C-alpha cells in the first residue's frame, strides 16, 4: 500500500522491518539484502541519509554472518558515517567490527571493540546492545579457550534476554552457553541447552540459528557415540543444503568435517546419501580467502587463521605454490611443472614427486580437510594444476605492484619488507620475478627520495637513498640525492663518505668513474 500511494517513509520502514525482523531472522539472506537495498535507494533518492543506518546495519550484519568479509567492511564504513555516537547502531557497529577482527585473528583489537560495545550499552541502557556485548565477550573467551569466563558472559547474556522475552535472542544465548559448557566438559548441560534452543527456534521458524543448533547437537552427540547422532546429523545435513547454509560447514570445520567422514562410513544409506549431498554442495562454496605473503618469506592466512609455513618446506610444496602463484592464470601443465622442479628426473618419477608435492600443499592450505576431500584451492584436471584464489584473497606482491602503478610510494614501500621468497633464492623459476619486483622496489625508493627532497624532508630522503644503495650499490642517482640531503642536513662528511663508497664500488665492480655531476658535487665539498 505504501508503494502504491507513494508514501516513501512508510515504505522504507516496511522494507527494513521485513529485512531485519523476518528475512534475516529466518536466514533468508538474499531477500533481506534486497529489501534493504531497495530501502537505501529510496533514501538516497529522497536525500534522507539520516535514516540509512538501519538498512546499512542489517546489510553489514548479513554480510558478516555469511562470511562475506569485504562486503561487510564496505557496509560498515558507510554505517560509521550514518550512526549517532552512543546509539543502538553505534553499539552494533563496534560489535560487528569486533567479530571481523576476531575472525581475522586480531584478538586485542576485538577485545577493545567488544569493550567499546559494552561501554556504549551501559551508557544507553538498550538491552539489545547489552546482550550483544556479552555475547561478543563470550565468543572472544571461547576463542582463547577460556571457557569458564565465556560461560559467565553467556549466562549474563541469557539473563538479559529472559527479562525481555525475546525468544530468538534467548535461543542464541542458549547456543552460546552450550559451547561454554561443552568446552568445560559439561556435556549434559550443553546438550540440554541445544535441545531447548532447537525447540524455541523451530516454533519461530528461525532456520539459520536452527541449523547452527542442530549442527552443534549432531557434533556433540557424535563425539559421545550417542545412538541418536546419525539421525541428528542427517537432519542437520539436509537443513544445511536445503536452506543454503553450507557455508556453515566451513566455518565450523573442526566439528563438521569429522561428521561428514563419519557419515560417509555409516551403514545407513540415507545418512551416507545426506553426507555425500552435503559434500557436493560444499565443493561449490568458496573456501576462506587466502592472504599470501611472499615478500620477505612465506606467511599464509586462510580466513584470518595463520597457516603453518613449515609444511611448505616438505616435498617442495612451497616451490609448487610459488611457481603456480607467478604463472599466467596461476595454471601450469603438469609437464611444465615437472620440467621446472625436477628437470633431472624421468617424467614418471617427476610426476610421482609432483603428486606428493600437490598432496602436501593441499594439506598445508587446508589442514583440517579430511584425506579424501578434494581441495578447493588446487584444481587438477586436463593434465594441468591450477591455484584457485577465492574472492577477497590477497597476494602481497600484487598489492605492492598496484601501489607502484599508482605512484603511491609510501604504501608500496610499506608492503615490501624483503625480497621475493628468499627461501628459494637460488631457484631459477623465481629469479626473474624476484629481480622484477626488486627493480620496482628500487624505483619506489628513488621516487620517494626525490619527493622528499622536493618537500625539503631531507632526513627521510637520505634514509630512502641509503636503503636504495644497500639494495643496489651502483645506484648513482641515489648517491647524488643522498649527498645533497647530507649537505642540506649540514653533514658534509656524510656526503663525502657516500661518494667515496660509490666511487670504490664502481671502480672495483665495473671499472668506471662516478658520473660528472657527482664528481662536481664532490669537488665542491672538498673545496669548502
């Protein structure tokens, strides 16, 4: 009716209510997003940004819940501009941001943000803020394996929502409390809370949290070899696939992967079928984004969790990863890989070694993945191997190069801590890429020095020149700029030392003299 009569304020309110109170609560996330996207468009058309915080909040929350981190951060940036300090929305902003930091492995930032959520809640007295602050702290302490403290926070959260009578939040608090009890070994209490939550959620048709509760109950029962475990797991698997919540399998991988393995071995054909169906759906879910650092050495993260780089030293798994990473399309024929990594071997022997390297790399990237599960980061088909990077993945040297292309020298230098994969300094396949990146690093240093000189920032200019000369001792422009910076800083002796070091290096290594401009500056300093 609001749409028909053109009553936009009521239409926005209706769309947002549908989004946050109905579709999001039920786990119908695509519908929730579409409702709030329409509401935002109306608000933008009517130039009413003060009302945008509600749709922006729900969209941020949905993106976080569904593991779409980049979109969640983008929405949070917009939400930050729209919420009033100390408001309900401000509390939620800190809460969602805290959860993103926690999932990225930044525990201290998460702790500070949850603390700010709690401060806002205690100041505004809004029960919803008071509830999420305690839920956040419970989750934080569970991550730290401090289950006693987690349980205390979950109990406080449950007490708050029991007073309000909001059944959805009560069920969420029961689920959170069950995790604390489980961690402390109180299996009976954990099971009771999960079963109570399932009853509450079923009556309200709150399918997303119902899927979580059923999944956790299946894992709990399976851990106890409970006879009901297969049936509960079958129900959980069906719920996850039918409702489109398969991404939860990856989020709770420590619990769900063993359940799938167990289900595939079940004597009950219906349990096997449900497990197989879930596994097929899981292959279509993008794995957690990878953060790959190569400059200064390997450092890997998957979905914010650090991966052990020591596994890359085994069976040449790291070399395979590096080779795929720098190859066009991140794909190579098996013949090409064998010829590059094992040129001295017969093809069959090299192929066997490649199989071992691929298996080791698969375990390095997905350490929780059961043996017979296909990797979602490595695709082996048609005589080739490809490295598949999910959306929102980051490769540090690509970030570095993007800064260089934009002439953002400070940003470029900040993300270049060292040479490309020093672990393989003498590997032929890495040499050209390492040299190419080093040249761009030197170009960035020289440009930084020139910029600083033009802005009369002489000490930073000198620092950049020294770094460049350490990387490339024959760099005459760096020596010239460095000498000029020394002169401006009143350090003529430093300028002379730069020249003499360069002169000796050029004569020893190349048999040449410094360029005329350098010689002229040197002589002028001697005559002072």
